[in-house]
């Protein structure tokens, strides 16, 4: 039994003991892709009968941390649409790429097809106002990063993080692609644009390792030029009260 099989068996044991009436379950995340480390948690989706209490729950089973995503057939589409509105697709990708643990009556397969239809449609496009604000925000972070002396390491590192995050948001949106947070941000960024994404990530690494923002600011400016260039004077944000 390989590592993925062992983790799947562990997850299935949890589902059987905690949710004997589950309509289906799957193992997602790094464990399903063969990338789990010895200390990785398990992402387990459990499809419950309608009327059950859906929730996100963190537990421990057989010594391993487990993050449970508990949905019913009725509420799963709402989670898919919320994922789409956030442009991240966290739950959607769990359904799409997860390893099926149990699906005796095909309910999970049908719910999975719903998730895949939302994924195929892609995230919603940014509005004109969102594009403009994104350009302005990225320009501001990029300028501040370029102006911050390397002796101010805390400020420099914080600005590098925000520059990368905002550039990734705009670059993935430009390609109509999904974005991510945490470890999924670089993965989604490279999926969307391997060349420009790698430039951003390598530039971010330069700031972390060598206190040099040159490549990150240049990569951010490349993203901005895809979208009309940096935005400074002339930007107007209207207040909504």
C-alpha cells in the first residue's frame, strides 16, 4: 500500500466511524495528489443527507489532523457559488480533483459534476471599478516597496507580500483564471501565467533572501502594463455610505 492509499484508508475509516449515513466522501488536497508530508493534514469532503448540519470542522483521527468539509446535496451549490465569488475555488477544486472514498448511490458524482461546471465557467470578471482600484493598489505597493530602504526589513517584507498578492489577483483575473491563498497562491499563479507568475515569485524570493526589490517591482510593473499601466494621479475612489 502506497502513502496515498494509506491516507485514503485512514480518511475512509474516519468517515465510516463519524458519518455512517454519508452519501459520499472524497479525499482532497495534497494527500489526493501524492504530495502529502508526514505532518500534512487531510482534507476530507463528506456529502451528507439533506437536513444534516453542514459545517467546516477540524478534528484529529488516528493521530493525524483532519479538516472536514461537510455539505448536503442542497447546500453544496451555495458553497460553489461562494467559492466562485471569492475567485479562489477552494471547495470546487476539492470536488474536482479529490479521490473518491465512497459513493454508493452516485450522489457524490452528481454533486461533483455541478462543481466542475462552475469551475469550467471560471471566476467572474472584475468590474471596471475593480480593475481600476486593483491597478491603483498594486501601483501604490510597488512604489512603496521600491522606496523602502533595505534596512527596514519588516516593512520591506510586508510590502513584498502585498505586492505579490495584489499582482497575483490581477494577473489571474486578466487570464480569467482562479487564484488562491497560502500555498495555493503560487500554484494558481503559475497555472495562470507561468512566465509572469514565475517572475513575480522569483522577485518575491529576492526580497526575502537578498533584501532586493528590483525584480519584484519590475515584474509587478509588467503586470500593470498588461492592464493599462501604473495608476497614480487621476485615480478617484468614490465613497459609498
